[in-house]
C-alpha cells in the first residue's frame, strides 16, 4: 500500500567546503541540521496560531483616527479594495489589493492610487512594488501595491517576532494613508 501526504516544512542546512593547500576549492558537502515537517492540518494550525497572536498583539493599537480596528480584517469601506497580510514558509507579504472584476474599473482605482503615490510614500515609505493587472494565487486578475520580506516563515515560532515587526508598521502606515486617501475613491464607488 502506498500513501502520500502533503507536508510543509523547514529545512536548515550547513554547507561545508574544503580547499587544497593552494587555496583552490576541492569540494563542498551539504548537511541537513534540522528538518521539521508539518502536515496540512499542522501547518494550518500554526498559521491560525500566528494570526491569533498577531491580532492579540495589535488589539490595543487604535487606528490613525483613534478608533478601535480589527487589523486582521481591515475594512476599507471599498468593496474591491483590500488590505491583505499573508505569511507562508518562504515570505511575508502585505498588500493593498484592487480586485474589481471589471478590469477597466480596476485600472481606474489603480490610477487613483498612482495619483496619491507621493502621499503614500510619505506615510508608508518607498519599499513597495506597484503592479497593474497581475494574476493572484487563484488566477484572478488583481492590481497590487505590496511589500514583502523573504527568509521568514510562519512555521517557525522563532520568526514570529520578526514577522510581527514586519507587519505592524506597514499595516499602521496603510491605515494612516487610507484615513485621508479613502475620500478620493468615493467618486469611483458612486460612479459605478
């Protein structure tokens, strides 16, 4: 009988190289130091646990306007403008995602963000990538303004403080930006 299972994991390796007496490379050996594998259920549980911890950490932080806010399920007030945070076994990403099904309207929203780019940079910094009409993980065409970091994994609890340090200032900056910028999108919403 043959069984397969889906696993997510962390592999940490050592690279040991030796050289000849003249300094030329003789060979290298890769040695796994730690292999941690997770079933889909365990991976899902770790993700859920991380987002619960992050939500609890952010709970006492008010919005830019001093209001109580659910940082994990941030309400922009625009149906097709989402603030998304994602973390997996390779990277962490925070994004403004424009998901309107009509690509022309999606482009209008994107262009409105572009008109506010200087204000965005003043609040959120320069380390953001702007993409018009790219496919998401489900094949849906979206436009994004995103920032990401690589080398951190939600599956390693030792990385959680770094993940929180990545997400916290950026979601707070998006909230500050949106507290003013959202008014520029009302005409698009009302004009549909």
